[in-house]
C-alpha cells in the first residue's frame, strides 16, 4: 500500500496536486501549475504529467494511485467525460488516458463530490461528527451542486449524477435553467438566482454581498434572504427525508451567508418527516483546499 494519498484538482485555469501522508493525514507536498486548457486535450494531459513529475521528484517516489477532482463527470456507461465546463475534456476517456500516461491507478470525481469527501475526511463533518454515516456536501455559488458521502465513500450512481441537487425543479414555471428545465433549484438559490430576484423586485443590479449588506434596512434585500431560506428549507428537507444525513456542509458564496444557518431549523422543519431536526448544518473548514484534499480522499 502506498504510504501517501495523491490528489489532483483539475480546474479550468490551474491544476493543483497535494500529497497527504497516510499515517498522519498531513499534507507533505503541494504544487500547482497552469492548465492552459485553451491549448487542447493533449496539452492538458501533458501539464498534468509535468505536475506529477515535479511532485514525484520532491517526494522521492511515484504514486501507485491518484484521485482527480474534475470539472465534470465520467459517464459510467460510456467511459468518457461529460458536462465539463473545460470543454476539451468532454467525450474523452480521461481516466484511461491518465492511467496510461502516469502508470498509476486513476480515480475521478467531480468537484462537488470532492468537496463532500474533503469535508467528510479532513474537514467540518469530521470535526463535528467523526463517525458520521452520511455527509451531504453542497456548493452554493454561481450554481448549485452537491456530493454524497456514505461510510467514507462517494456515492455516484447509475448515471454518475448522484448529488445533482441543483437540477431538481423547486419552482414550476420558474426561470429557465441551462439544463433545459424551468425552475431548477439552481435558478432559485444560487448567487445568480438571488441577484436576479433582487433586481426583479427592486430594479437595481447588485452583487450578492451587496444585497446581504443591505438586509437590515432594505425590504427587497430582506425578501431575497427570506426567499433563499424558504426554498433552501424545502429542498434540504427533501434531501434529509431521503438520505437522512448526519451532517450537511455548505460551501460557496451563498454558504457564507449567516442567515442561511440562523433560519435553517425553522425553514426545514415544516417539510421534514420528523418532529425535530438533528442533522448538523455547518460551514466548511477547508475553503479552497477542499478540491485537492477531496481528490486525495478518492484513493483513501
């Protein structure tokens, strides 16, 4: 068994590698390099190899297995990438190509799954409930994504779409989502969705932090925050009714809003198939480190 976990966060602008000592969970090497994705798929692969070579030289040994956090999903039926915003990856057998190039076992998961794994193994969920059976990790930012961890392992599903919480319709006949549906949760409680609602109510374009800052004396900001809490409560209750997670960790820009946590109990309980809410809803511990640490947890 390799004495280290190797994780790589493959982003559109940068590729980051972290090597974590198995016995201590301490990061011993951390490096990053530009992705340069505009130069195509083969170049991205070469950049990954360059980064792994550099880290191997620092550590003095090469990896047996590497976890990769990716900006999309590996289709379990066809074995190629899909839904990647780094479009050069779409339709490519990324895991097979990387395994051959790096002479190592390769495990892939999308960024939301890596976030959930990171917080379950190294972050907030481990801190508040070390023996958690189910952890639900949410990224609420420009969009809404999530990942599911059960007994320490990511849950991916038959189609590779487990955790696509943001693409369930919460507001029938609501705003059109890029996925083709109308009223997806992502269109309602993402940062963009909340900004759009504020503009529709007030006629003023503001960023989400500016809206939050006005909550004390701006009725439209108050309505925006109330809408966020209301729909989060409904959607979170649906997840709790199905998965019954021990911990929900919320990352992303919307996840920084204190009102989300202050009103979570009263927003969720009316829709919950239980008389009390025991699921802990917390902010993440790892910040920007979640992607690369979660990738390492794929091979833990």
